[in-house]
């Protein structure tokens, strides 16, 4: 007996053919015996059964069993077994968020099913191909292949698979509304969910009926029709209780929790989701347990119980890691980052976002690009070959037509005997032509599948790039949120400006400020190693550590602050234990302004301080070492005390402006011209100075690429 896997709600009923779990149970010794047994068809089927047993606990181990089954099929030429192995392999790839690999496997299963002319396997292969495109959010292509599969299933009157198909088509229409809310598409989804219910009712498949009730409920939630949603939710609950389907009852609880979240009833969202969680835990359904934990964590978050929210989302992360499910992990990473950020754990929040980026980033590797190029070249060659074959076939066909005409004339003259001879020849030619047409159709199918793969690679690269940009933009929002706002800087000085121009979406430069209750202002400008995401990570780390050292530990001596900052960065990056010392760190200008006696204490790591007074800029040099690992023997940072005067302007800057290439010769701007520029605009207001700096920078750079983050902070005394 076989079954289809299905994934609840967004992507439904992905076609996988395996034995029912309840019928199989393998212990360690039985598994060892199986692996050592003779390679035959029974071993293939048992390996697939064993893989299914492992799916809910260790999907990587399940994948190994499915590949083992596939390898044996290759060895013994068990073609149908190999295709069934493909079904299961693609399912695991989907769980691991490796949708491109799943697609390629399903394309291969279509090819091989077509070659052996197995209509049942071909239908299921098209079904799974549609499922791959569902996962990839290409809903038009998904529906196209679902409809191809539906033709086969209607012909064979397979109500089970028709119900699954209708559910998937409904999901495609439902998910198509994600980017553009469209009531027509929602209603189309509901129409197909009802078709799925009708097909499931014909075969008394209660589980499918309940599942589609739940999906209709979810659709009405998206439409904002709470009363209709509850109607179908209640139907699902009634049926699940009547027939004892605990998992689906738990899914109904989880969905109701989502509903309560949407209407801001966080207490009920928490209570109902906890009920669902208990059931999933009892049944060992880890994937659904993760979904419940996410809802529970969000409920705690919006109730203001951040500690509890963090504990729950941490538990969800542990489960994801234990079952190696990238798909599940991907669904909770944003929630994880949001909660960690709210709880002041900026580093962990950022690491969560980096994980999200890394999960999506593999498509952009050089190997993938090379693979795509090779595939495109292969396709072009095969397409040309097919064209030649088709042209040859056309010529042969015309020659055959001419021969047949000649034969007909001769037959007319020779009478009944010739007619009989012609009949025999015509029948032979018909069979031969039919065989040739079948070969050509198979070739066309193979080329079409290869073309699908190439188009998919292009679409996937674009989609993954968008996902990465979206994730980095979220990181930018977090970075912007932790940078001091204008109110903090206005307390430092009413007259100030910040010229901040990142090279990429997130910046390796950062500025920081804090005002003490006893009339002191602490401010800094830092340039971290690298730019973009790596530099952004270092800037978040630096910002967090300055908060800890200055605000939490109440340290206000600039040299002591930099010494502490260096020590903590070395520890955080494990530079004290690494055999190859990492040079990651930062250059920084740090100031403490005591407004009671108008003195300024300055310490710098590579970055100096410029003081404008009486139309002259005085430079206070920094220590020639970064904040981070530098030498085996750490040299303490020094400090300088400056007596300020009214009208003084303090300038702090990173190296981005001076190092920018441009001008008529494409050379660096350099520091001396930058100092002269500041002198020439120093009599203007802070806002005009900032505008002038941006104008000069853009004109200098012109069409050349910005080489680094650019930051200048000015404080007028």
C-alpha cells in the first residue's frame, strides 16, 4: 500500500510514494541486516520503507537510504524502483529547502517514466514536477503540470490523486495572492478546495476532507472573513474528533492560534496553540511542533513576555537543528531575529539573519553558475541535433510520400495483386513512421525538460537574489535601529552633522553616542574591517560592546574604553585562540566631552581627530593600531586632553572619502584636499556643510564605483 506525503497549508499534498508508516518498524539490527542483504527489488522497497521511518527524526539519514535504493536500482536495472526513489529524494530536498535539486530530480523522473511508457508513474512525475514549481513560487508552471497530471488521473478515475491535485491547484491560487491581494484568486482557491473535498468524499477520505476544510479556513482568514473561517474550522474540529484524527485536530488548534494572532487576541492565541503543541509532542510530529512553537513565541512576544518568547523560539531552533530541516528553520529565523533584537541580543539577532542569508545563498556559488553554463551549452547542442534529426525525418517522409504515389500508380495498373502488395507496404510504413514519431516525441520531451531546467535556473537565481536582498534590507533596518537617533545627537550638540554614505546596503562604518546624567557626552565614529554584510556584522558587534562598556559598566576614560573594547573583540572573534590570527577589528575615534569644564578627552585607533579653530585645522593623532588583534604584546591605548573653546568644530572621519577614486585622472581624493575642503566650508551651517560634502564627493566619484563606506561626523562647540 502506498501514500502521498502532504505538507499542510501553503504547499499541499506533494506526491511521494512510500509504504504506510504504521505498517513498518525497523530496529537497529534489522537495519544492519537489510544493508547487508542481497541487492534485489525487495531490498529497494525495504530501503525506501526504512527511509520513511527516519523522515521525522533525521531527514539526512532518510535521504541516504533513498539514494542507496536508487543506486541498487541502477545496478539491477530496476527502472520503476528508481523512479519511486526519485519521488522520495525530491521530497527530502524540498524539506531541506533545496528546491532546485528537487526540481532536477522530478524532471529526471518525467524523462524516465516517459521512456518506459509507464502512464501511472508519468502522471505522478508530472504531479511532483508541479509540486516543485509550487515550492519555487512559480504557480503558473505548477498549475500547468498539475493539469497534465489531472488528465491521466481523470482517465484512470483516480479520485485520491485528483483530490490531492485539486488541493495543490487551490494552494497555487492562494499563494498567488501573496504579492498582490486578489479576491478573485482567493475565490478560485476556495473553488478548487471544494473540488478536492468532493473527490475526497467520493472515496471517504476523511483526512483529506479535514485538511481541505482547514485550508479553506486559512483562505477565509486571508480574506478577513472570520465568521466563514470559523465555520470551516469547526467542521474540521468536529470531524477530527469524531474520527480520532489527533494530528489534524492539533493543526486546527494551530490555525486558530494564527487567527487569534491576526486579530490581536494574544492570550487565546497562546492557549489554543499550546493545546496543539501537546498533541504534536505526544505524536512525535516535530515539523508541526515547530509551527506551534513559532505561534506561541509570537504570542509571548506581543504580550510583552520577551523572556518566554525567547525560550520558546530557542526550543524551536534546537528541534530544527536536530532534524536538519532547513525548510522549518527558514520559517522561524525572522521570528528568532526579531525576538533576539527586542531582548537586546543584537549579535544573536544578526547571526540569525546571516543564517537566513546563507540558506538562500548557495544558488549564487561559482559551481552553480558553471553548472548552469554547461547545461545551457548542452541544451544548445542537443537542440541543434534535434533540429537536424527533425529535418532528416521531414526529408525521409517526403521521399516516402513520392514512393507511395509511384506505388499507387503501379497498383492501379496491376490490379488486385498490386493493391494487396501496396496494402502490405503501407502497413509496414505506418508502423515504421509511428515508431519514428515516438522517438522524435521522446527527444522533444527530453529537450523540453532540459529547457525547463535552464529556465528554472535563471528564475531561481533571480528569486534567490531577491531573497538575499530582502534579508540584507532587514539587516539594514536592524542596523539603523541601533544607531543613535537625532535626539541623542542633539543632546551632544544642537549644531552637528553626520555624513553617512554606505557602499552597500549595510555599512561597516558606524557612529555612536551616549549622554550621561552628569553632563558628559561620549561619541565615536568607527570603521570596521570590510563593508557590506561582514562589515555590518562587525559594526553591530562594536555598537553592542560600546553599550556594555560605557552604559552598563559606566566607564568614561577613552583609553580604558578602547582597551576594554579591544579585549572583548579579541574574545568574541576568538583571536586569542586562533592559530591564524584574524585581523578583523575596527579603526575608531572616541571622545568624551565634559561640558562642566569644557574639556575633551580623545583616544583613537588609526583614526585621528581634527579640531577647527581660528580658520585652522589642528590634527590630534591616533595610536597606529586597530581595535582588535594587532601584536602579540598588546600596547595600551593613549589619550589626549583638549581644552575646548566656543566655536570650535570637531571633525571625525573614516578613510572612505579620502580613498575614493575619481576626478579627471581617476586618482584618490586623499586627506590633505579633504582637510582643505573642510576649511573652505567651515563658516557655513552644519546642514550646508553636509550638503557640500555630498556634492563634492558625488562629483569627484562621477561614474566610478564607490570603493568604501564614507562617514564624517562634525560637532560644533
